[in-house]
């Protein structure tokens, strides 16, 4: 009747409700509905393979919306490079993209690490009001930390 995965999802739903985290609540609810409808076998693997790309696309759309609306223009772009904080943001953006690249490599080579990354993301989202963009960046940070650890082994 209640599978281990359903119990786990219900626990995550409860954590989402207690933490008042709408993203976690919606995500778990959608997965429970798909599971209850019997659509889990194909939809879960499809979501797992395409979901990160969709999420990155949606985040990119949200970030680019001020450009599309005219709120940010070329004047803002050129003005931003006069600020040391803009250069820090530029370098940070590049670093995060490179970390994510390492994260993709790690998840492809060592998929069992995904469990720890997902748990870390869930804990940060539910307990510390974090934002669930972490698994890929988390994998990248883990990849970097593992490479540094290997240097000192």
C-alpha cells in the first residue's frame, strides 16, 4: 500500500509544510500525483533527464526578463562594468558555470552522490529557507572539494 518512496515523499511534503516552502510542497505534490496516477515509470525518468535543463531555462528566462522589458539596457551594462562589484559578479558567474560543469561530470561518473546532494538541498530548502538550485552547483562544489582532497591524499 505505502511504498518506501511514497513514505519518503510524504515526509518531504510534511517538511515542506512545516517549513512553509512552497517550491518543495508543489514539487512533492506533483510527484505524488504522478505516482498515484500510475505515470511514474515513464514520467519520473523523463523528468529526471530533462528537468534540470527545463529549470535552468526557466531561471534564465527570469534573469533575462528585465532585459526584454527594457528595464535593463546597454547603458546599464556599460555602467555596471565601472563598479568593482560588477566585476566580482562577472567572475562569480563564470566560477559557478565552471563548477556546474564539474558537477555534471561528477553526477555522470558517480551517480550515488546524487542522494547526498538531494538530501543537502532538501535540508537547506526546508530548514534554512534556501532555494533549490543547489544540486548541480552542489555537485560542482563537491567535485572541486574531492579534487582538492585527492591532491592531499
